[in-house]
C-alpha cells in the first residue's frame, strides 16, 4: 500500500510541475518575452493548454466572472497541494 501512495505522490508532483510550467509560460507570453508563433514555444504552449484546459474549464464553471483574471490555475494548484498534504499525512498510516 505504501508503494501506491508513493506513486500517487509522484503523480501529484508531476501535475504540480505541469501546472507551474503552464502558469510561467502564460506569464512569459503575456509579457511578450516568448512568442507563441515560434515553433518550439507554440508546441509547448498548445500542448500544455490542451492538457490542462479540460481541468480548468471544470473549475471555471464554478468561479464567478472576474474580468481579465483567471483564478482556475490557482484553484487547481491549491487542490494539488491539498491532495499532497493528505497523501503525506496518511502515508505512514499504512
């Protein structure tokens, strides 16, 4: 059972890394540091967006309209952190 919990923790760490990478790339694109028309940047950006937009869309359905601010990545990242805390606190129970 400990192995399953460690695998779950690994998956949560990978999800955390992907979400943080998406947030950072979106900031860099919005501040015009990166150009999504470049092939590598475009592939990274569209790949991350295709991976995370279904998750963000479900969260956006519950959030109120906030104008230009998108709190969906923050909510999803907080949920991943909370899940990691639960896994770590219950890891030694098994």
